[in-house]
C-alpha cells in the first residue's frame, strides 16, 4: 500500500464532494503531495487546514496513482495570520505560488524549511520592506530549486565582482556597474539591490528592486500569470501599508 508519513505545510484546499477537501501539502522530506481529507470543510477540520499550518501528515492509498486519503495532526498553527490582512495575503500568495510551481513527489527540503521560516516570521510580525525582501528571496530560491538560478557570483562580462549592480533580464547573470557604464544596452538591465548580495536588510527602494527582479524571472518561467500578478501585488501593497500604519503614533 503506497504511503507517506512526515511533517508538512498546508498549501491549498479545494472542495471535493459535500464535505471533503483535496489538500496539497509541501512535505519536508517528500516534496509536494496531495491527499483527500474527509470532512475537510467541516467545522472540526477547517482549523487544521489554514494556509501554512505545519502538520503531521499520513497518506494512504489502495492503488498506485490513486488519490491518497490524508489524516493529519496539528504541529504548529498559523491561524493568527488570517487576522492580519497583510500577513494573510502574503501567506496565501506564498502557498499558492509553491503549490503551482512545484512538481509532485520531488523532494524540496530546503524550500520547505525556507517557507516554514518565512511563515513563522510573518506570524511574528514581519512586515514592510523586510517582508518584501524575504518574499523576493523566497521567490528566487523557488526559481533556483525548480531549475533557474540567478548567477550573482561574478560579472558576466568580466568586470569587478565587488561592483555588481545589475542583472541581465535574459540570462539572469550579474553585470558590474563599470561594465554597464556607457553601454547602449545598459537601460535594459535590471537593478540588483545590495541586500540580495549581502544578505542584509534594505530600504523601500531595495525591496521594490528585489521584487521586480524576482517577478521578471517568475514571469519568464511561466510562474506568474496576470491573475497571479494581481494576487502578488495586493499582498505586497498590504504589507507596505501595514508597516506604515505601525509606524504611525
């Protein structure tokens, strides 16, 4: 009997039948998995299936290729995210992107850990520029783990590695400010914000540049439709406005 047991993050819930739900999970050891949760839309089960909840998951199927039945126990609730519009929107986008981008049954332990950490950050109040940078970094990691990694180690044209300031929109390779200066194609390059190189924090301009960079390559890889872009932009806008609200005395 095909089976899976391990911890997972709840990504999406789709109605199935009168009371059940088909749920997609990002497991920490087995990648993206789907299962049928009996009574998943009922009052008792619904709190278990909030976006981003960490659960102990058990999948059982009678036949290979058959949708497995899922039983789960709550390990860490992210239910409080639903009470903050910005955090709820960011969590919804992160889970939607992950569920739609990954192939089934391909182990993604690094991505699962990164998503779990980011959801915990949102649960702890991460917002504004910090949330935007964290989102961009996660999106770039997802691109890398699904086959398209930016090359930010050195200049594609042989320039100084300590002067990297742009990214080629076609190849995803970094370009130094010195090599780009005066070139007729320089205006086509995408800005490379310093926090993506240093790993530190940044301001609103750095965040906007990082999010534009990840959006460009998500779109190129077919992972950002028009509808997705609206969902993502709403989450980013709410995160920024929430940070502004918290700063107001």
